[in-house]
C-alpha cells in the first residue's frame, strides 16, 4: 500500500510539473507571414500557437490554429490562445495592436520596409524571444549572404514589376522589392513613385520599354500582357521575357523575410539568363 501511495504521489508531482512548464512556456501568435518565417529561421517556431491564414511557409506554421486573415484578425481567437506575445505587422494591423495592448497583451509590431529594416527586425524579434545572440549572428550571416549575391556586372536590363492589374500597380526603387531588383542586377523602370507601392499609367510602362516584365499575382498570362493596347511594342513582349508566378514564387520577393536570398538568386537567373 505504501508503495502505491508513493507511486501515485510521484505521478501527481510529475503531472503538476508538466502543467507548470506549459504555463511558463512562452506562447506566440503571429499575424504576419514575414515574422513567421523569421521566427522559424531563428528556431523559435515551437512556441507559436496561432497564425493568420497568410502564414503559409513553412508547412509547420501553415497547419497551426488560425486567428483570421491578415486584415480581419479575430481578437477573441487570439485571447483564447493565451499568448504571451503577439507579433503583428503594420498597415491595417495597427488598430489590432492597440486593442491587444489595451487588453493587457504584449504586442510587438514588425513591419520591415527595407533590407536594413529586415535585419533590424530579426534582431528585435530575437530579443523578444530571449535569443538575442542567435538573432545577431543570424542577421549578420544573412547580411553577408546578400552581399555575396549582389550583382556587380555592368549590364542591367530595364525591369517592370507588376504587383496588381486592376488598376496596374508597380513598385519604386525605394521599396523592399525595388531593393531586391537592384541587388539582382535589374534597373527598375519606376525609380520613384508617389508611394513605394503605387498605381502607374500604362503609357508610362510603354514609354519606358522594359526588357523584362515580372507579374507577382495570379490570373494573368504573357498572352494577356501582350494583348494590352500598345504593349506589343514593348521589348519584353517582343522577346518573350514575361515572367509570372509559374516562373518565380512571389513570396520570395514580396515578403521581407529570410527567403530574400532565394529571391535574389531567382531574379539574377531571370535577368541575366544564368
């Protein structure tokens, strides 16, 4: 009997210890795909308990419980997950961050708009994950990889990158995507725009005569691009250098995350036919 009591006591003690460990473990909710990829790269994904539907890479994150879509995040679902930190992005998520802060939930907003801000964001996230040294080392390593990949040749094709079709929208050279185009050895035809991601006129695209066209959204084909009025005269259309989502995963150039290296490598291949 004494032995049974002892065993039961040990089981109860072990169970309580597990519950205490679960309660003390950090719990992260991530509403930004870029941040999800960064946390995964920093080996902190085991503590992510919820994500938005856009957090689609890698698969380990894609299958986690959902708290809504990027622009329509459920406060109730986040609170139900009992997070210790919620990582949000900018734009329409600013209000979400304010609401969660009022509810007493720690919220960290990470919204990198450039390569430099991406590196800073990696270090900041690592600090909140209590792995600061790992974050510094990873950011330094990524920076070196980027410098090693930087195109140093003289030939830079004129590039038009279309992120939306109705109305047509492109990117400025100051945007994160514009930086990747430059790093890969392209010459963005829209060096400056009213905003980093802005509506553009079809006649301006035609007049700038891009040698390469990249489409980052579904539902459009090279034939569809060539059929636009006046676009058949564009060099990229004449030489069949129109690339869509079948040729390059848009996430590796649209997301300010660790896969920036994949984006540069792929664009270099398309730009310079390597």
